[in-house]
């Protein structure tokens, strides 16, 4: 198996970028199979969160607060300039 993996890796490295992206997309599509139980659980969670929000039981955070936190956490680490 290791030999086959090395051969595949060598062939993939020789592909043009567009072909690599198409291959990645194909592999991900095969791995991303729908799971009705997970979908059901997330739908229930979304309904519960919406009900809690409408009832005033959830603390909300503004877009500006989220972006400020994001920039302070990731902006410096990734070398990105703060665009705000």
C-alpha cells in the first residue's frame, strides 16, 4: 500500500493545479455523504436556538464585536493587516 501511495503522490504532484483541484473536489464529494440523523440533530438545534433567541434567552453579539475578536485573535498571527 505504501508503494501505491507514493506512486499516486508522485503522479498527483505532476498534475497541473487545475487538475489537482478537480481531483480534490471529486474526492471530497465522495466523502461528503449526507447523514439524515446529523441533519435532523442540527435542524433541532437550530430551532431551539431560534426559539431561545426570540424569547430573549440568548446573549447576542454584534458583527463588529465578532470581527474585532477575529482580528485580534487571527489578524496578527497570520500577518494580515487590520482592515477595519
